[in-house]
C-alpha cells in the first residue's frame, strides 16, 4: 500500500471512538481541575474584593473565563455524544455512557440555572449573600465533574484491560 493510500484510508470506527473518548477525557479532566480551583479559591475570594473594583472584576472574570471553559465544555459534550453514538465500538456498557451524558446535563443545567443567575446578580454589584449562594450551588458542578472524571477513568480502564489499541 502506498503512503498516500495509507494516509487517506479511513480509520476503523474503534480508533475514531477511542480518539473521541481521549479528547473527552482531556476536556473533562481539565474542567474538573478548573472547577476545583474555582470552588476552592476563586469564588470564595470574591468576598474579599473591594466594592469599588468588584463589578469590573466580575465582568472581566465572566468574559475571560468563557474563553477557557466555553471550548472545553463544547468539546466535552460533542465527544460525549460521539462516544454514545459509536459506543458499541468501544465495548463499554451503554449505561456508563448515558450516565456520563446525564452528568453533563446536570452540569449545563446548574451552569444555566444556578451559576449564571448568581454571576448576573454580582455583575450589578457586591452582594455577600449571592457570593455565598454561588459557592454553595457550585458544588453541584464540582461534584458532577468529579464524578465524570472518575467515570471516564473507569471507562478507560475497562477498555485498556480488555485489549491494547
């Protein structure tokens, strides 16, 4: 087989699905580390920012963090859907992939209905009660991303224990 034919030959579905799983794992592990940093350091420190700088800080945080979390969250959901669609190629029970997707729905829902409203309220000004609510409700996302990371590690272990790619 020529080099051109080798390079243009379609990859087996198994390899494409493994690539999607690895990319998903990277995005999920990155988001898990990031959410723990935000939960443990960043959100609690909001209470320590002076009132004069607070709204500008919150606005810049929302704008700048989106460049990091936006692509990772989109990659995560796209690759989770791809793995679910091609899941049989992995040889992993479908319920594992469905749980992973359900955790993403929880994360996206908590972001939309818990975190974003708190950020919107804080963009209008310093409010210690809203900061506390943000820290408390962010545990939903922190726990869900941590569970997703564990689930993906287990999934990778199941695949690697069956055969080496």
